[in-house]
C-alpha cells in the first residue's frame, strides 16, 4: 500500500511534530561542498512530489519558465514506492500505479527528463517494521540498496528520495532504529549509483533523528536534505551537509498553502541562500499562476502552462480485405475475419470478448485470423475493443458462423 502526503500524513500533524522534533529547527551554515549537486547554478531548485496514485507524473512537463523556456521544476519525485518486510528482510515494493508509471517510462518519465527535470523515486515506509533506520548489518543494508539501484537503472531514473514515515519500527518483530543503519544504506546506494545520481533525504522520522551522521561521509553520500512539514519554513540540520545550497527550508502543499505564503517562502529561500524549495501535490490542473509566485522569486521568471494537447482520438479499426485474411462477410457474418488497427497516438492493447491481447505500442497493428476458439472469439456475436496509449477505445461487433 502507498500513502498520501496529504491530510494527517504531513499537514495535519506537521506543526505539532515540528515542536517535538527540535532537531529540525536548526539552520545549516554555508561551508561544505556538494557531492553531486549542481552548485554552480545560483538559482534554487524547485522539487515537487507527485502523487502518482491519482496524478500522472508527465504533468510536470507542462510547466516551463516564461522567458528561457527551461523546465520550471528541477526535481520531480514519484510518490511513492515502499520499503516492505517479508518476514526476514526488507524489500522494495511498487503498488499498481507506481508500477504503471515506471513501466510506461516512455510517456510518463522521458518527457519530463527531456525538459531537464530530474526524476527521483521516493521510497516510504509501509507499517510493516522495515525501515531505513533499522538495518542491523551493512550487508542487509546493501541488499536493499541493490534493489534501489536496480530500479534506478531499469527505469532510467535520476535518483532516490528517502522518506521515513509510516514504518512502525518494531512491527512484525523488526528491530528498533539504530545510529548506523541509514549511513550504511545511503553509502551502499551511493557506491552502487556512482556520483552522478541524486540521493535526497526527506528529513523526518528516525532516519533523521536517530542517525549518527558523523559515522559516514555525509557530504559525499547525500545531495540534499529538506524540510518535510507543510507549510513551514524551517531548515533541517544534517551534520556534514553544511552547504546551504543543498538544504531546503521551505515546504508547501500546492493545494493547501496560500499563494502569498508560497511566494514569501520563495523570497526567503533566495535571500537566505538555501538551494531547494519543496512543493507537494502537483495535479493535472493549471497551477502556473501559483507556481509563478515561487519561480519569480527563485529564478526570476514566471511559470507558464504549456500542456501538450491530450489525445482524444479513438483508434481506427477496419476489416482486412482478401480471402487470405477474411472469409465471409455477407450480412456481417464471417467464418474468419482479420482487422487492421491504426492510431497516431499508438495502439496499446485489445480485447476480444474481454480477453486481453497486449500489443507493442505502434501506430499500426493487426489482429489476424479471428475465428471461434482464437483470441477469445466464439461462434455467434463477438465484441472487439481496441485501446490506444491515451486510453481512447473503439468497439466493433462482429458475428462468426463457425
């Protein structure tokens, strides 16, 4: 199961937890050097979480800066994968929507990256006791790091974001947090990813409060750490990550923060020299006016909404002529029938009487030699449904005689 950043996940309990986590109230002073962060750019980076359970990641690509045409959003987090527990060890879990987003990287992730936005996979606890802060050996931490690195490589991602919420340490007999665990995990992940990928810390939970950051080379392992409480302006303190360009103090919910507060946080971010501004819950609606208040302060440019036209055209389905492909057809009754399928937005799949046939995502495809017993077809009435990548559907009815 994945969980939302909304409601009591962040906003409802955020301010109360802020008082309890006094360690989150400090301010990191400039001085350190970035491991892989691009510190040559003076503009602070806008990092946005997208709840892929209810929104497409590709919505991020709809926003660009008005003058330069650059991406308005620098980092986009796929929210969220989970760290689960199988009774013996931690493992990486993707729910259905995260799986769909990753598997459909060509249309969900690549357009975002093509604009210059880095795409990270955010990983979240799942009430099962497995967490980033309770590995008891380096080997166990490295085994989970291997799964994270494999996801980055397999799906062409730009990094991993650690979010230590909803873990419920101790559940299912799991260990309690310890000071070494996250250092092992983050170090192992950096070793596997190399220097060019991003590792960020959503500074919350025992991964933030229990970890002894002096036990590993924080500056070389982590790229960023940022404030998790919406809507507040409060920089996390991560020993060893002292360069303000790698710290985010501002955190807002795009649906539950006023535009004035969001813009004020952006102005403070730029004035105070912090390098990241965190926003949550980008949706499919046009939020460019709200984002402009942020990017005007961070980057000196407004944000414009340039949503690509959505494909609303259903596929074309035609009966293929010629006795080799189609036999019969008088009064719509066939002994066998073949179909040519076309869609400029690419054909994704088809169903014959509800039986799925997955297709390569191409503009042209075929369904040949349909007869009773093939592809789910039956004698008598049949229904063919053809679905394109955008979800548009064409339905055709036909009759088979034998």
